[in-house]
C-alpha cells in the first residue's frame, strides 16, 4: 500500500460502485475496507444482516475492495447478488485502509456512517448500541477495545503510547482511537480528507468542527482467517502522522514560530556591533585586524539569522496553509476541544 492518492475518482474501476438508486434515503451506511478477506466476508455479512438488518431502519453496506489479491471481489459480487443492501467500490490498486475508508465515505449516503474492519475482529453485534449512543446527541462514538485481542508488544503497547500522545496533543482522552469500529454523523466526515494512516485520528481531526465525542466499550475478537496487514511500515506512518500533528500544534501555539525567535540574537548582535563601530569611540577603528575578522564573522552570523527568519516564515506558511485546508491538523483548532468535550450531548 502507499500513502499517495491521486484525485479521487481515478482510483476506482469504473462502474464498480453499484447498488440501488442514489436518491434513496438511507439511515445507516457501513463502510468496510477489504483487503484479502475472502474467508471472512460471508460470515461478516451474515452477522451484519442479522444485527443491522434487525434494527428496522434503512441501511446499506459499502465494501471497499482495496484491490485484493485473493477472491474477495468475487465474493463481494456474490453477496451483492444476494442482498441489495450491498454496494461495492473497487480500487484500481492497493491504496491502504485509510484511502479505502475515505472512498467509502464519498460513496455513502447514510445520515449515520459506521466503520468497521472486514476481518471479524470488530463485532457487528455492537452496532445497534453504537448508533443508539450517537443518537443521544454525539457526533462520533468511538469503540474501545478494552479486551483487545492483538499482540502485546507489537500492537497494544505502541497503540497505548500513541493514544497517550494524542491525548497530550489534543486534550481529548479517547482511549482507543485506533479502533476502527466507530459511528459518525455524516456532516462531520463528509468533508474531511484523510490520507496516510489518519483514519485513526478522525475523532481528533473532527474536533476542529467542534465534534462531540463519546466512547463505548466494544467486543474484540482474535483474527481467525487471513493475516493482519499491519506491519512496521504502517506503524512508522502512524508515528509520522502523529509527529506532524504535534509539530503543527506547537508551531501554532507560540507568538512567533520558533525559528523566527531563534533568529533574533543573530540579527540583533550584528546590528549592535555595527552601531557601536560607527557611533562608538574613534579607537574602535575598522582598520584593526580584530575589527576586520569581526566584520566577516558577523556577516556570517547575520546570514544565519536571515535563514532562521526564512525558516520561521516557512513554518508560519505551513501552519496557515494547514488551517486553510480541509485537513485541520492544528492546535488552533484543537484548542476548541475542551469546550467541545465538556459540552456533553447536544439536542438531536
Ligand atoms: N485493509 C485494507 N487495505 C490494506 C490493509 C488492510 O483495506 O492495505 C483492511 C483489512 O482488510 C481490514 C482492515 O483494513 O478490513 C484492517 O486491516 P488489518 O486487520 O490488517 O489491520 P489490524 O486490524 O491488524 O490493524
Ligand atoms: Mg484486524
């Protein structure tokens, strides 16, 4: 998989998204990224049909085939044949879980969007309660795998650290932001462009628009069929996403970006020396070797000062661009979170 995503639309095989008429009103859309899950899909869909079908509301499930190498796509076609609730989006190549989710959002029509994994680790039985919680007046309900069935050192410990860091950056204490099982009000995610491994930061990212977030303990099961695609590469990308989020938030906090502040002595000291040299006593003549050496040194330091100013401006620019974009990863936005979190449920 790759973090690079071309403009949406070109990612799909034409005509692979299917299903019933666009205008239809849908209450719940499930969005499920699929990569090599042929054995899990029939079981998963049966569970979904039972638990979501049993809710008595209109629903659809969008399976996003992230260009599986196994027979997942054929299995999905079969499921769509049997159940009109099924819609399929298929990528031209493997893009990764986050772009798959994003594509699913684009194609979803429900007022509520629920995301989950295709590998049966998330339990569709939890969906009705998750949606009920959302209806209490939250914008996002995040699953909390209190009893997570994944490796300790490779998965649980790093994710614990990541969750702590996110809490530090955003102030929002979401215990398990990496849990894919989440329910969203569609307004909240409709315009959020996500890439890299950012799907797990959706709650924090949407604090920008003042999201009210709730957590709910959910069931987590071990993976029985197929293998986890989570490796060291994906872990590194998560770390990078976190780091840039951290950098942007600290840049935005200061009165000036750090580099500009650093430049001050480099710029001020040469100016001071220059002033003394001209206005000071006659004995400080420019003709001494000391003074000549000093002029060269100060010339170099003031150049460093100029570089620092430029870096500071660059940092400022990055922060500003970031805030103009629809991917608001900055503390200016994050700082609304406390109000948002303490506000509690809103009237529906
Ligand atoms: N997935 C995907 N594209 C990828 C890797 C994974 O769509 O390149 C899907 C996968 O089929 C599953 C979900 O994303 O539904 C989570 O993947 P996985 O179980 O491998 O990750 P883990 O649960 O171990 O974090
Ligand atoms: Mg999994």
